[in-house]
């Protein structure tokens, strides 16, 4: 990965993140839960979109589930300084359980490469760190909209067996080379792509512009596997899950896109409080035509 330019804003953010990272994981997650609940209570626009997305997936969602999901959304943000800035061995020490790693090993042993799909749920930033500590992995990396966040994100994600591939043509070619060499690649399958990089596909009963890259990568690999870093209560750590997809990812690109969406849905329904419902999954990228209803 090329060097990341540091700006005064990024240096200030780095100092703030450094200070926050000195707090315990429990303190940061409790602060995040408070902030998530306040955001949900105070912002009508955020609350309406958040609740609508959640209830689309879980129609009978009650106030307790909505509250838990709002708290979880805050934890995602507030735990970042700890996940990105603390020594990696300390972060990995808080992974208290791993389920399904044998699935990764079995696919990797076939020598064709493995695609690992990590949706926007739980402590997904921890997942790549754990995988990289066991087997090298190349992860797709998209520059954040806030430029000041770039150096922090690069520092938190790169290294320790994790390599970053930019979300551009060169990065895609690097992912394909990794698979051809029998390696592991990681990607967020519910990341909204840019114009021309996706198709409209059903996601919890509503059309969502869905990337085709994850589907195309599976054509060159074994698997894929779903990856979920479950956040345990009150700072107790994380439980990593490596699961076969709910629906076999086969056929043409469209069929694979649909299968991946069904598998993400199944995983989210199992842990609805840990999906980031505030993520604008249904946005329409510039230049993309919405499907006719």
C-alpha cells in the first residue's frame, strides 16, 4: 500500500485516538452504547431510517431490540481507538472464542484461494486481525470520505498478516493474484459500490445496489465463508465465527450476488442487534438509475 499523507487534522485525530485508546475496552464500549442510544433518541432522521431498516429484517422487533441495536451502533465507533491503536497481541487476546476456523483451513488446503465475506456487523475490524495472525489475508480497502481518518484506518488495518488492496483496478487485480496463489481475501459484501460496479438486488425485501466484485471473486476461489466477529457483553471480548453461506454461491454473477445477499440476511437475522442498521445500505450512488418499482 502506498504511503498515507498526514495532515494537521489527521495528526489531531491520531492524538485523540491515542488518548482514547488508553481507556479500557469496557469503558469505551459503555461510552459508545450511551452515545448510540442518545443519537437514536435525538436525531429523528437517523431514528426513522435506523428503525425502518431493522424492522424490514425483523418485523416484530420490539423496543428492547431497537435499543440494543442502537447501543451496538455506538460501540462500533467508540471501540475503534482501542482496536486500531492498542498492540495487536492485546486485541487478539480479547478474542475469547473462535468457531469454525476448521472451515477456513479445509478450504485453504485445497490451494485455490478462499474468499471471506464480512458484513457490516459486530466488531468486523477485529476479524481481519485474527485471520491475519493465523494466515496472511489481503483485504479490500476503500479510502474514507473523511481524509483525516485515512492514516488511522491504514494504521489500524495494515500489518500483522493483513495486507490492504485499494478499491480500484489495481487492487482488484491484486485480489485475483492472491486467489490464484492460493491465498485468502477479505471483503465487505454489503459495501455500496460505485456506479457501474454493482447491480440492484433484493436485500430484506427492498432493492439495494449490491457489489458484483464479491460474487466475481468467488468464481476464482473455494468457498466463500461468512465471517462474523460477535461482540460479547460489557467488554468481555469477541467471539469469531467462520460459517458456510446459507445459500450455495454458484451460477452466474447475478445468481452469486443473490446468494450472497441471502447469506448476509441469514447471518443478520441470527444477530440482529449487531448489524449496523444506520449504514446507508439502500442509497443510490451518483449516476445510478433506481429500478422501477
